[in-house]
C-alpha cells in the first residue's frame, strides 16, 4: 500500500504527463515565436542593408538606374520599419530578438544611406554626423536610464523618423532642378527635428534619472 490516495496519485501522474511533453513543445513554441511576421520583416530589413549599399555604390554611385534601385530597396526597408513594430504590438508578437534587432535594423539602413550619400559627396558629412550621433546617443541614453524607467517614443520622434526617411529618399534619387531645392528643405527639416527631439529625449532622461534616484533614496530611508 501507499500513503498517497489513489485519486491523488492519479492526479499526480496526470500532472507529470502534462508537464513532460511541453518541455520540447515549449522549445518549439519559442522557435515558432522567433519566426513571427514582425521578426521576419525586421530580418528582411537587415538583409536589405548590404544590398542597398551595393546598389548605391554600383557603377561609381551616380548612375540614375542603380540609384533608382537603391531607392526602391531603401523604401522597402522604411515600409517594413513602419509595420513590424505595429504588428508586434497588435498581435502580441513582441520578442527579445525583436527588441534588440529592430532598433539595430533601423540604425543600420539609415546609417548606410547617410554614409553612402556623404561618400558620394551628395550630402555634407556634418549632416551625417549630426544624425548618427543623435541616433546612437539616444540609444545609449535609453540604456543609461533603463533601470529607472523607459523613455517612450514621442510623437516628435516619429515625425523625425518620417522626415529623415523622406529627405534621405529624395537624396538617393539624385533629383535635379526645383526638386533638388525641395530635397534640401526636406533635409533641413529632418536635421532640425533630429536636434530638437534629441534635446527633448536628453531632458526626459535627466528627469527620469533624478526621479529614480529620489525614489531610491526614499526607499533607503
């Protein structure tokens, strides 16, 4: 005889049976989760970066046909950027991979475009430096204050991303005439939004850190 009642033992075996198979099932579920539509779009954007660079620099970097193809690759990358994050949030597809890869993909395609344009003397280097320093600096800033809280994406930040995408896309197309003047103003707006929103993020980070330190001292007392 056993000290465990038959009904309890039966339930225990049933529980063990339920707990056994999911070990491999959980791994399969995690693998499936990695290959969700949002992450696939992010990976497509990452894969587009080297292809975009090759198209931008093909045949000396100033052939209109190659530049049009480069613009198409850049536009696809920007469109996937609009959809992958939204899909992840709406369909509850947020993963650790997505959290890491999505911002890397964003910075990679934009950085590649800016650097290529400056290498081809189509865009002043100071513009590229200002935008890249802002983007990388804000990313570092988010990590600096992450233990105190998260700096949310602002409406101005989203507008900045849109302005950068439009302006850089116009420069990739090598527009001439009145459109060349228009692209200059588009880039001026993008740079202004880049600087203004960057300063606002710095302000938010300082406020968030001070509030976090204040809470820490209060809890310590």
